[in-house]
């Protein structure tokens, strides 16, 4: 099937984590990991993609000892970035192959900080064997590519001041005002 598509000249170019990846367009399957209580990814992410991109979503659940609460505080978000929680969500995506993986939780990136978020991306890349991007890192790259120097954050009302402060620090630590 891939050879037939290649003969037809169907190719796809992706820019992920600063690298350009060219692949046969056959369609692309995007695996998305997102917190268990995140509002909207099932409709938002497919709505942002083009034809030929299938979106498969897996929820990240906290470890059993963490309790099941909406992840709106730093400790709750941090529990969703533990390796066991991520590996469990990743395993649910392995029922079918994915071509690229996204960790869709910008606020988790705020809690971790961009350096630890980079390590999380590397862990997922190693475990999944495909390119991985996080929403926070993608936003940062897009803002930098557009020459943005100052960022204003607006969060949903269920996030407290601690998440606002962590979000500001996340972008400030990467050179934004």
C-alpha cells in the first residue's frame, strides 16, 4: 500500500520538535495522550487536523493512590506525568499503530517546567518509537517562529493562581516577557 501511494506521489511533511519528517501519506494516525478530565480534545483536535489524519485519543489516569480528582492543581497534574500513568495510557494506544504522538496538556508542561517536559517527551518517544510533541513545546516553537516576545495567558476558571504563576514562569524561562 505504501509503495502504491509513493508511486502516486502522495507524501506528507511534518515539522515536529524542530525536525522535518517526510513520510508517505497513508493516512497519518495521530495518537493523543491527554488528562482524564481535560475538556474537549475529542472534538478540538480532530477539528484542527486535515483530511487524511486519523486521531486516536487516550486518557491519562492518575495512579490509584493519587485519587480521582479533576487535575486543576499542580500536584494533580504532576501525578498525570508519572511514568506509570503515561505508560498505561500509551499501552492503550498500542491496539493500533500511531505515526506520531502528542501529549496534550499545556498546564502539565507548566507544572513540570520546560526542561522536565523535554525529558517527558523523550521518554514517550523512546517508549512509543515515534516522533512526539507536547502542546506546550509546540506552542513555544510556534511563538518563537512568529517572533513573539510577549505572551499573555488566559486559563479556564478551574485553574488557580498557582497554575497561572507556573504558566508565566514556563514561558519566561524560555525567553518570553
